[in-house]
């Protein structure tokens, strides 16, 4: 049975790089993959951007109210149709894996769609994202993935102090902030630039004055 995987980590833990590497590994062996991300992630528009400078266009964007399984089915059919003239009848074209970037921005219902793609449609799904927002609250998509994914893998990165980073601090105008909307894409908007810093528990508490959430 195909599985739903959730690979998570703090900011700068190499999630997008890992996703693009997984896509490359499949394609190097002649297998087709589909890449997608939530439309709410406006950074890079319709591209997945690794902090190492590697980019790739996604096959489809997932709007907040979209049926993720229906979108996948449409793109899967496109892949099959494109393969009709390329492969022998005994070798039907199909998708080997669905790769999702910034999965924390999905709704819980869309994560359920990913589970159905794996279990009912038989296509492995690898979702990449962060667990918590800048206030240490779980994103809805991440919370659902942690609850139902068949396999969980933490991608690790380090804090400025050298310890393992587990939280994401929001920085606006060079200062840490702990109030605001849950979603604020780094570098987006025309006000003061929003960035994020990966922090260990100790450094997070130092910046927040001892407050969690």
C-alpha cells in the first residue's frame, strides 16, 4: 500500500531542497512525479524555491477551497495522456509520486485528500512543511499530517547558538515579533520586510520573554 509521508522541520532545514532531490531521484530512474504547493504560498509564485538557489515549476497550485484529490486526478490523467504515444501498451504512463511543498498551508480536509490519494489511488505522497508558526501554534495542515501520516521524518537544522532549532521566530524590521496573523510569507508585502529565524527552545524563550504562544 502506498503511504502518506510528512517530512517536517524548522525554517532553513532543507525541506524544499529535499523535495527537489526526491523528484530528481524518481526522474533519474525514468519515473514521473507531480509537484504541487498551496496557492497561499506566494513566494516564488508557481515555483518551488530552494534556499540553495534551485527552483522548479510546480504542476499545479492548491487553492484554499480546492479539492486536492480532484486536482491530482486531473494532472494524473494529463500524464497518462501524454504517455500514450511514448510507451508501449504494456507500459502505461502513470505518476510514481506526488510531492507537496509548504504543506502546513493546506487545510485539514486537503490533507485528508492526500491520505486518500495514497490509500485509495495507490500513489505515494510526500508532504514537506513546518509544524508550528512563530507563536509555536500548529498549522492546521501540519496538525492533520502529524495525526494521520503513515510516516514522519524530522529534517534538522541548527539555531544560532548551535543547538537544534525547533521553533520559527518572526522578524520584522530587524526585531522579533510575537503577535500577528499566522500566515505572513517571508519577503512578501510592501511594508517592513518579514523574515524568519530558526531558534532552539532556549533562544526562543529569550527573545519572547519566556512566553510560549
